[in-house]
C-alpha cells in the first residue's frame, strides 16, 4: 500500500525574521508609538515578509 505524504517545507529563516521584526515593532510601539519612520519602515518590511511567506505556502498547494 502506497501512502501519499505531502511534505511541507518551512522557511525557518523567513519565519525567524518575521518573529524578530514583530518583537522589534512591539518594543518600538511601547517606546515611541506608531508615528515614527522606523516603526513605519519595520511595518512595511513585516508586510513584505509575511506576503512572501504566504506566497510560498500557496505555491506548495498548487
């Protein structure tokens, strides 16, 4: 009997980057609030990395 197993590959580097940026955003928000250029830049970077992660996940299903 053959078993079909779907191998899901996680991009650990990408996930660690996302976690690190979320941590930095939280710290920055608590210190300065969301109205700084650093906070906005990190938010944009987080959005980009999360989109990249979700795109990789969608490609695994196609």
